[in-house]
């Protein structure tokens, strides 16, 4: 599990990277999937899968896109 200022990323049997930026967190998944839970109490969880990446803030996960490294 990785906690950032914006929320939590939970590994679901995977290879991934998380980077903390000034006002968001960036997640890229290289194998399997991760679950992102923004820290805001009512924010929705999102699953990010192999070959996908996204940014998130404390209230929401942005649009999930194909990883630029594919």
C-alpha cells in the first residue's frame, strides 16, 4: 500500500509506480492492477489496470488513460 497526500493506492498483485507531485499523485500500472482510494470521505475508488495510468487528487481520480510506456 502507498499513501500520498491525496489518498491511498493498494496493490492487487502488481508492478506499478506512484509519484507525488505538488498538487496531485500520478499512478502507472505495468502488470495486473491497483485500486486508488482518494482521501476525501465520499470519493469513489477506481481500479487502474495493466498499461494504464492516471492522476488523482484528494476528491477524485482523473480520466484513466493508456500508459505512454506501452
